[in-house]
C-alpha cells in the first residue's frame, strides 16, 4: 500500500461515467444486471435439466455461433469451471502425445505447465518470450499434435495473431490449434476457422461471472476427442470433453452451471450482435486502445509496456510509468475517487497501469481515465 495523499480529489467533470476498468472480472452493463433481476423469477433456482435453463443455454450457443460466424461443422461446447479447468480438459482430451506452446506471459505459461506435468504426455515444446514481447511460434516440432497460444495475454497486454502454422492441416496429420481466447474473445477480430479449439471464460469481453468455460470446436477437434475417448486414458468425468460435448448438444452442462453467468453472457452476446457483432466490438476496443496508447505516447512519464506496436492489445492496455511516479499511489488515488482496478498483473512487479478496454467500456470513459491520470500525477508531483 502506498502513502498517497488521500485528500487528492479528482474534479467531477474529469471522471468517467463508469470507473471500472478491470481486466477480469470486467465492467458489467446495467442491462445485464436488469436481466439477472428478471431471471430471479424465471430461471434462477431452477433445474438446469428443464426447459427454461436449457433454453438459456441454447440462446448462448446460438448467439455465439452467430457472433463468431462459425464455419460448417464447428460446435459450441460449454463446461463447468473456467479456462484453468479447460487447460486440464485439453491436456486430457485434445493432446494426443505432445504439444507445443507459445508462452507470452503468466497464463500461457500455466497451460504449458499443465501439459509438462501430465504423466501420459511427452515433454512439450515451449517457445518463450520475455514479458511484454510477442515471440514467434516457429516450425512445429516433430511429434507435436497440438499447438497452443493465447489470443490475448491478459497479464502483459500482448495480442497474438490467430492463424494456423505452416504445414499440413489436422486432417492430413497436422496439429490441432488450441487458442486461449479468455480476454480476446468478443473484443478482437478472429477467423475461427484458423483454430480447432477457440476457448474462453466469459468474465472479460462478455462481462459475465466465472464458473463456465466455452470452446468453439472444429470437426478435427471433435474427432480427436472421440479418438482419445476410445483409448484407455483415464479422464475424470468432470473434465471429460466428450461428456461436455454430448451435454452441450442437449443444451445443458454435465453438472449444474452458474445460471447467473449464463444469463449475463446471453445478454452480452445479444447486445454485441445488436450493435453489429464482432466487427463492431473490435472497432470499439480499437478506438479505446488508440486513445490510451496515443495518450501515453504524448507523455514524457508514460509509455506502452509492449514496445511492438502491432502486438499491443486493444482490450488490455499496459502502460508503464516513469520511476519518478509511484504507480501504486496513482492507483490508490484513482480508487479513492471511484476509478478502479487498473493495477498490473501481480507477478510482473512493474510500475504500471493495466487498463481493461473491453466492449462494455465506452471510449469516452477511456479518454476520461487519461484525464484523471494526468490530474493525479500533477497533484502528486506538487505534494
């Protein structure tokens, strides 16, 4: 905790309309809360095996299929847990023998650690970059049947391209492409056909709660699931992707889902679609990001953490502050004034602001945030 002067007040005319800039959980729109209130008399507290909740799951699956323009044969699969659980699911049910990982930060490293620790898999190939950089996957190593990387590394604010590596497709013996889209899905443009599992939890661009993972699976991924299910590999039922697939086709989950999460997710998906879908969402986050990065470039005491401009995330902006400015003090004053959750990822240890710019964030609020930081820095320098 810093010793920032708590008496610093930000003038009301500088403040954003909504001061939440978290990178997860992220800003929830009032309309989603209203939908949740309505659901309190319809689906909350009811069986997930009955029509009302199954209808809600169907809304989510059909909405996501439309939002991502799913190619022929791709399926929307839901399961209990979050992205952390899906790493275990993927190691058990999608990686046949060996995986290759592009590690951009904390979360991509965790998936690599899962496959490294799996006793039934060979040691993975790990291509690792320094935090804040975008390493290249390179050639797929021999024996690799699945390659993995994040669309957006939440810990560092690095966004990675989503495209299949050179070489044969899965149908011709090439690897499956597994993309962790937890903080990218719904906020970044993507061609899902370039992936076999584009998976995410809904608490970022979809402004929902946890307790759920979603995976957009290609026919090749479904085939791999069936192939491994026919082997003697032991898979706990709660982590069995085939079980999740079978249940999803029935518009349900294996265990009772977080129904409130589904309500907010369905509402957000339909809001995105109503505004123009993924192209609109990607344009909106890009507009907010241009405001924040442009502001940092104009300040002598601030700079984007990600040096490579093309790798800077439009949905999670990381801005380093000069050592003469205590970023913790800036964040504390902001929080005392209702502008919250702009802290860096805990393991990076940087003098930094990390700003969530998901579609629910109004670009004008992003601009207001920069005005607030300017004011706070000026006042701290006077103190």
